[in-house]
C-alpha cells in the first residue's frame, strides 16, 4: 500500500493514545505507518515527500496555542511544497477552554493555506480518549485510507 507519517505532540499522553490507535489501524489496513513524537523523534518537513499522507496530532496549549514541540514543524512547512499532499489533523483538547482544540485548527488551517489536501474531519477528543474515541480514531484511519484509495483510482483514470 502506501507510507503514512503520524507525527504527534502529547504532554499528558492523550494525543499519544490517539496517535497509537490511528497508527495501529493504518498498519492493520496494510500501510507502512511511521509513528513519530515531536518530543523525541526528528520530524523534518523535508521528509514529507516520502509519505503518501501526513497526519499531525497535537494537544492545545492554554487557550488555543500551539505547543512548543510543534512550532518549528509548523513554521518550516512554509519551506516545502505540500500542494496536493494529503494531510489530516487530530488531537486531544479540553472543552473547558473557549478555543476547543485551537492548535488542531491552527495546523489544519496552515496546511490548507499552503495547498495541502486536508481531510474535512479534524478529529478532536475531549481529554483522555475512551473506547468510543478509540473507535473514532479507527474511523479516522479508515477515512485516510479511503482518501488515498480515491486518489490512487483518480491517478489511474487520468493515465
């Protein structure tokens, strides 16, 4: 199948649980899914071209801010051409704040402005994911799969 990057920032472990559930399901679907933490693994925008899709998970800091772990990646996106690249965003958020999942939206808006193909579903989970949320993570992975399959069929049709 294809190769997918799942990169995430997680302070409490909630977004990490989501990233693991999504990655596991992508592997189940037959993809080479590479899981990276912005905290511990180098995530370089120059490597984006190696992947068929890029999934970015982030928690939201304070009242809608990006966590510092993802800021360099966010800024460096401007230095590469991501036009048409499939992106998806997800993360854990806290409904206590007015800007629920603001960092997720910031990343989604950014990649969309830079020309990426962003999945419409911006998966947000309130705090720690429960069983229902893990099912949503699997459905999110299914949507990524469907989007990649449709793109593959469209490319074959054009040729």
